[in-house]
């Protein structure tokens, strides 16, 4: 599944979402609005599952490095629901265990 960057039309927040073809993005994590526009970003695609898992793990770590624990959890949960991989699910589970949520 592709990962897109969106900007909320209501509050201006920029967020990432894993979105399938023809699906609407998740609501804004800050204000809950569903009005957002897709931002232009460099395309990235991977053929192997291991690369996708590594990319997801890297983004989760990026959120954590920035101190955005809720963003890391939201992204990991969304990735685990979209990418059917034990490794991705373990990333999400481990994050929940460490945060107690």
C-alpha cells in the first residue's frame, strides 16, 4: 500500500496515511476533519516485503525520535491493518507494550 502525505484543509496539519487505490485518507489526527489534500512527494515503491517493513519501521522510529508517540502509534496501527505481515504487526504490538496503551 502506498504511503501519502496529506495537508488538512481545516487546521493545516500535515500527516501521513497508508491509502489503498480509490480510498479516502484517514481523518486528520489533530482536528478530525476529513477535508485534506494530497501533497506532492517523491515516489517510492518497494517490491520485497522486507523493504516495506524496514520503511515502516524507519517511519515509526522517526515519529518516536521527534517525540510524537501518538503519531508513531497511529502510523504503526494503520500499517499493521493494511500490510499483512507478522513483522509489521510485531512493530505495532511492541510499541503498544512499551507505551502501555
